[in-house]
């Protein structure tokens, strides 16, 4: 092992294994996770060449091979619990993009949620067994977040009892669905239902797209891959165009809405339940942000302990770059953020399951808040993580730019999280809608509960209306609880400002909607402040549950750093709201520097505790043993461009250049 | 509609590389035929037209280095060979284990008196030259070419009148190239050892490949460093030298010489090295980095008036996404930044040019200021261009993730610029050192020497300013003098603060190096504010020069206002901290800012058209001039190799899987 890393690990103030248990939830979960990881990582069927050296077509092929193997192995090892499939298989082996993934994550769940018993009987077994490979086609080339704008039509023909599917315009071509381009033979297609001359809005249809046996596109179907992307090379995101393509009436998913053989439309009773899947996916993405950021931090911090550069004191040997204050300032707040998001991810997962049980018993009361929280936190964590991964990459200097660092891949595969499953700005505005509703509710005299309960305490709600600015506060910058209070005041203030500006615009504009658009910058700010408060609150509450003293001490430092860093970044809000004074802000900056020094000796152990195996990190710079340079050289030698000493282009272009000029 | 080849090559860097070599080859032939000289406007235009996807840029850098560091005889010998492409040159400075810190480089060149040769050697693994081509260190060579004189673009149609303001300067475009597979010779930066002493870094011309069959020469191990985030067309390389011998004449000897008997002597000032770095950075700003943000803005703004999403009012059709306030807030400040940086780069280039002759005549008085300015500005520009380009990409939603948008490749290029030619943090801190020094000079401690006048860019550090901003209402913030003063105030306060902390630590016993490392976060902060101040000031100065073009001046003023106010809101805490702005004033700034978004929204398309990029140059299905976004997207996707070639994965893996199941069912 590299001497620097060995010394770092020996000098740590706590046992990283204990912290790993905290992150996984329990020692038992850690054990089970490692068991499944090893099962896969040690399996020769999953070995493959470094993806970085393959073409896109080869990468796709490797992914399909692994997907096919994965299905066989899951049967073999009897891994059936969806939890374990979702949280372990897909997640902990990231860099593992599955062309058949949507069959399991979207096609089957949609069939289960929206299909009748008969429909489930017909399609479930064969899709579980991958005789049918399904995907989910919603987004169109010209339409994304705004669902009602989708143009694909499904017109019912009572004569033949069929739906006729059409993509009437270029913009209506289905675009982006994963696995649609080359892999899938069926798709659940969202289309505007038209029957008896009337449009009834979006409904889901099971559409065969490729012939079983030959895998050729069926007549009336135009299907293909949408071309190269920033990342996700292994995924055949596809397009789908349908021309008078007919499917039987039974292919419309009819658990809720129905079309009778004669074309009569029967309305669904309620459709609130479809929120469930969205909330689940968004909660999951919060955890995904935490994992991706944790990986990036692991790579950048280990490498910063191995890399030496320049001098701090004249004449001394080159120090580890982790000893530079600027490097610590770049990385440690991100490390603290990674821990914060880990705990938020765990909280979202628990909350989802708790509320899901309530929903099962018919109690929908907590769903709106969870829905708003999942939307906002998905946006908040993915925006932060997006920037943070890139910061980690740049903290690795030139080598961070090479694919050997693994960081470009983490970045390009994570960044679509800001866009998919609800574009982030739109998500923030959904959270804002909930905040405004809650604000109005309090204003009309009703108390609100949950994470927004701070709105009950707004001074304007009290008998003597007064500016928020004169709230008396004494913030103790060494107490996570007190800092949580400060964040709460900031959120309350920004929610109130947004609400008032909105009211003001409503008075001056012709419609509420125009007013909403003209306040949307304020609304997004309010949502961000709310989410920031939630993260800080969850992190400081987590501290109370940590038993081990040394682990508690180091997590407390991280929590403080997370809180103080946020304050220093958003100091304007805290100053303008008189939540903190100028001299307190100066103290915050001073204390932050002390924390950087305090965290420095534990930095490597803190990333070790994330417990990523080298294969999962996919990084030469982030190797556990720290033998970076030897392996970097070996890695480069494997580049296909080095296969011959003289490249073909020499004879083609360079040699003639020398004679022609 | 021709499908751009680079987009659809399926991510194979090999194809990118071959395409780049091919294009360079043709460009050289055309240039030769039409008689374009190096650094001519024609060359710059040609580069701009092909979007920089070229090989051999370092070949020219090699030549420039040769001409500034080489003796007359050396220039006479090597320059014609380069011109005729008889040799293909590159150079190698950065090592596997060493980057920014030059003295840390390990490669050695030991003089052997017996044979009058240098023995060039990589003693350790970490000494392996890595990234050569990385322009990062090209600046060490004292490049001695002058930036081209100002010249105006050819007359344009009236609608394009802004274009001429954005096209004032010429900069040769430089990109990392080409040790990996192309180069036959490399300029190697190595520790010179002669007469038993180490003499520091010097440059040596080392032949690395046979001129007959291009195979590596004995003792040379050379190759490509593997796939990167971007720059697929460039074969960044590694180079290991095992006691490779080169004649004594191969050490570039304008400023230092080794005599046949091993005697070493110096002929020049080390300060000239600074100058070459300055020139390189200024060239990079205008020739490489800023156009990337400009292109991203063109693509995102055009797409935002084509794309419609949701409704603002239930009764309306779906709205153009640029009509959403949140979308305006994402894009328009970056459009303003793209203009701000263009003028900043141009003004810096002008300053450089006006100091150029003096420096050649060994008057180095402007050099420290030029160095500090170019370092900080390069850091700020690349930082903010990265932020802006990435934001433009994400503002295009899902399609921004597709390579067909042209945006991912802009992001991967601009992000590299934060590291090469000096890591941004290191550069900011170089500027900070200059600020600290000048602040201390302007405010001498009692008893120390008298102050002399400060260089122009930091003169504001010595002036006393207002303690409070006099603005009363939102409209007051639309005055260039007011917000320039505000930025000067904040920059001064932060510099003062960082100096105070530094001095306090030193008074309590810390030595200078330790005190510096303990206060670097503050220095970073101060340097950033200083650079922003400089950019605001430069923008307002450009504005004044536009007096004869009132229409253009008006629209540029909106951008200038937006740029300055966006900066204030982003750093609101710095303005609130000492009460320079009150909370109510910050609210007024926000009001003025939101109004500006609405005003600029109207001119947004023309403001991006004025950059005058051709569709070919943008290479984007989303950003094309005619706005036929969706047709183009569909067409380009259909031509993707994934669609035109078969699907072997189906036959190999999917079919067996499907069939194994069917037999069971």
C-alpha cells in the first residue's frame, strides 16, 4: 500500500467500519450488501474489459451481456426482493447501465399498477422472464415535463375493436426512452385517447414494436437509437414513430379508465395513487445523488493524499496536496455534503415506506407533503451533487480530466438526474406550490404540520404583525441545533417574501398564472431555502442517534462544517434577514477554517467508510491501495490507440503532407 | 442536411483523431496555396470555421518557442523544417507526478563533455512526460510573437452590426496536441545538469520518431495517454526517455548556454518567461475559451424560442420556454457574461499590445501587472465560462444531453480550460499576491518607505471611497459609475481584510509561508472580487466607446447592467457585510435585475445572432440558424451508426435469452 495512505489510515481518530454500519443502517445490512456485491464482482461472467477503451457499440454489447447474465443469476441465487434488486443490484454496481433495466423499473411496475388482473396474467410472466422486453415511452421529441402537451394519439375503432396509434408530427415522435432503440420488443406508450370523436387525455397502451423471433421492427413502426450522448453510452435511448399502427382494445391498461367495445369511455374513480411511483423514484434519486457524490469524494480525497505538489514552506519537500488549505476548502465541504445527503437519502427511503403503508390503509394525508419534499429534495440534491462531482474532478487537476480518474463517467452519468424524472426548476416550483399553499393555510388561521410547521411561527401570523427582520435570534455557531434554527428562520423569511411578492403581482397582473411566472425566481429561492433547512435538520437529528463516541465526534464536525459552509455561501440571506450579524459571519468563516484542520486527519478514513470496492469506483486515482502512478501508466498502455507503434494515419496523411507541401 | 461526422462517429477517439489530422492536412495545403501567413486573420477565420477540431496546434507553438528561446542558428536550422512539415513537433513539460510546480519536474539532461552531448533521461515513473500537448506549460518558453494588431471584421449586413464589435481581435487557436502519435520531435523541458551542478529548467529538442517509418527511436517509449473527457481528436501522449543522447546544439540557447567544455552561463532575464505566459493566456481567452460560452449561449437561446412547454395561462398555447422567468434567469446573465468577457479579453489584449514593444526593449515595468491581470482573468473567465456553458446545456433539458445538441463537447472543452495553462486556484492566488503587495505599498505601516503610485488596474486600492452606497431606488442601480464603485468598494474591503489576517498571523509569530497558507481562502475571495471589478470596469469603458452607435450602445448597456447586478446578487453578502448596501438596497438591485431580464428577452435572439457563428461551426441540431430543430434532430439520429449498422448484441445475448425462456414456457 502507498505509504501516505497507510499513514492517513493509521492516524484516523475512529474506526471506519462502525461508520459504514451507520451508513448501511446496521451491521447486518453491511454484511448482506457486501455478500451480494462479492457474489457479482467475483463472478467471471461479469468480468469485462475496461469500458473506457470500447466503442459505444461495444459498450452496449457488454451491457446487454451483463443484463442477460444478471437475469439468469437472480433466478439462480433467488434474489427476488425488489428492495435488494433496486438498492443493491442496480445501485451499488454503478457504471452498470442496463438496456433491459426499464423492463423491471418501469414496464412491470406500470403493468402491476395500471393493468387489470387479466392483463397482468397475459403479460406479467413473459415480461418477468424477458420473453417480452418492455420499456416505457412517455417523453416526445417536442414535449417533456408538461404531460398534457404530448401529441401521440390512440384513436379507437369500434369496427375492429382496435386502437390506431399515430405520431402525427415530428415533435410527437417518442424520444429518449431507455432500451427503446435496439433492445425492447414491447413498449408501454402514453398517448392521447380519442374515442367517439372526443379526446380523453393521456392513457397507457401496451404496444408490440419488434417481431418476436426476428427482432425486426413491425410494419408501421419506425424505431431506432437517438445517437451519441454526453454519457450513458451503454444505453440505447430510442425513438419511436407509429403510422396508423393498430393494437387490440385489450392492450389499453384498464385498471382505472376503460374503453368499452362499443367505444364508450369509463372514467377512473381516482388517480391520486399514480403519484406513488413518482415519489418512489424521486426519493430513490436523492440516495443516488449521495452515492455518486460519495464516490467522487472518495476518489478526490484519496488522490489528494497521494499527490504531492509545490511547497508550503520554502525548502521543505513537496507536501500532499490535501495539506493546502484551498484543497481542503474545495473538498471537505463536499465530503460533509455527501454525508448529509446519505442521511437524507435514508430518511426519504424510510418515509416513503412508512407513508406507503398508510396509503395501503387508505390514509393519503401525508402524501402531498411527501410529494413536495421528494420533488424539492430531488432537485436540491441533484443540483448540488452535479456541481460537486465536477469540483472533485477539477480538484484532481489534469488527471481528473482523463477517464482513468473515473470522474468524467460519474459526472456524465449523474448529470441527467437534474433533468429526468422532472426537470429541477419545475420540481422546485412544485415544492413552492406546496409552500405557498401551506403559507395561505396558516394565514387563514389553520396550523400546518410536518417539515413546514415553522410557518406556524411566522411573526406575521402573531397578533402584532411585524417584519421577520426583527426576530430576535442568538445563533450559537457551535451547536447544530442552533444552526438548524438559523436555517429555519432563513427558510421562513424567503417563503414569506415569495408569498408576499406573489400576492403583490397577483394584484397587478391580469391573471394568477402570469403573476406566478413573474415570481418564479423568488419561488425557487424559497424552495431551495426550505430544502436546505430540511437537510440541515436531518443531519443534526442523525447525530443524536450515533452511539460510538469517536464516530459521533467526527460526524459532528462534518455536520457543523456543512451548516457553516452553507451559511458562508448564502451569507447574504442570513445578513439581510438579520438572522446573523456581520461579526458572526466573520466567526463562521474563522470556525470553518478550524474545522477544515480538525477534519484533515480523518479525511481518508471518512471516505473509506463509504466502503466502495475499487471495481465499483472504476478509478485509477481512487484506488484503495493508493498505487496511482504505476497503475496509471499500465492503464494508458492498454489504450487501443497504442496497439501499433505507427498509426495508420501517418501513412495516409502525414507522409503525403511532407511531400506535397 | 449533412450529418456532422464528428457527432456521429460513435465516440471513437480514433476516428476523431484521423479526422483532425485530415483536416489539418487540407488546411495546410489551402494556406500554402493562398499564401496565408501564420497568425494571419485568415488563419484565425479558418480555425473558427472548423471549430478547432484540428491537430498539430502545438507544432506552431513549438515554432514560436524556437523563435524566442533559440539562437539565430537554431532558428535558421529548425524553422524551415517545421514550415515544410519535414518534422512534426510538439513539446513536453508536464510529468505524470508533477504539474503546476515547475521546480518539481524530474526529467534530467546531463551534459557529457566527452561526446558534447546531453543525456536526456526520465529517472522515475513519475518523471514520465504526461499530457504533452497540454498547453498548460507552453508559456514557459518566452513566445516572442506579437498579438495581431486590432483590425475590424469585413463589413456586414446592418442586422449584424454588433458582430463587428465582437470580432476585434485575432488570436491563434491553440489546443493540446500531439506527442502520442503524430510528433517526430519534441521540445523537452528538463533539469540541466552540467559541471556537476543543477541549473534548473531548460529546453531541449529531442527527436522521438524515425523520419523514415515513424517508429519510436531507441530509448524512447511513447504513446497515447488514453481516453479523456473531451478533446478526442488530440493524441495527448506520454514520453519516457532512457538515456537518450542529443547533440549540444539541441539545447535552445538564446538565454542560456552550455559551452563545449561544460561551462554554463546565462544571457537573459528570467522575467521574459512571465511574458510568454501572459501572451499565451490572452490568446487562449479570445481564441479558445470565450467562444465556447458564446456558442453555448447561441444554441440555448435559439432553442429556447423554438421549444414550447406548458402554459403560462391555461387559455394560451404552450409557451416558448424563454418566456419563463426562470429560463431567462438561467440564460440571460450568461449571455451578458459572454459579452462582458469578449470586451474584457479585447481590452486586456490591447493593454498587452501597448506594452509589448517596451517589454521587448527590456522595460519590464508593466510585466507584473500584466502577469497578475492575465492570471486572474484567465481563472475567472474559465470558471464562469464553465458554469455558463454547463447551465446552457442543462437549460436545454433532455436534448442538451444529446451530443447532437453540440453542447456536451463545448462543456468538455471549456472544463479543461480550468486546469490547463495553470490551475485556476493557483492563478487566483498569483493575482492575490500582487494585490497584497500593492495594498501594502499603498498603506505603508508607520516608519516604512513611502508609497509610489500603484499600477492602473489596482489604483483603486489606494483611493478612499464611500462607506455607504448612495442609491435610493432600483433605477439608481442602472448607472455604470455607481456599480463600478460598488465593486471597487467590495474588492478593496476584501483585499484589506486578507492583508490584515495575513499580518496578524505574522505578528503572532507565523512565518510568511505558513501565514499565507492559513489565509488562502481569504486571498482567493479577494482575488475573485478584484477580477469581477476589473471586468465590470472594462465593460463600462467599452460602453463609453460606443457613443456613436446609440442603438447598439443601448442594448449593450442592458447587458452591462445585468452583468454587474447579477454579480452583486450572487455575492450579496459581500456588499451587505459592512453595511455598504442595506437589505432594502439589495432588494432594489433584485428588482432592477428582474426588469432587465424582461428587457433583454426581447433582443435575445439578435444578441446571439450577432456572434455570427455559422451552423457548421456550431455543429448543433438545436442551435441552427433556421430553427428547424426537430427535423434536424430526427434526421441526424437516424443516420447514427447505431441505426445504420446491425445489432450484434441481439444475436449474441438477447435471442438466446428469449429462446431459453420460451422453451420453458
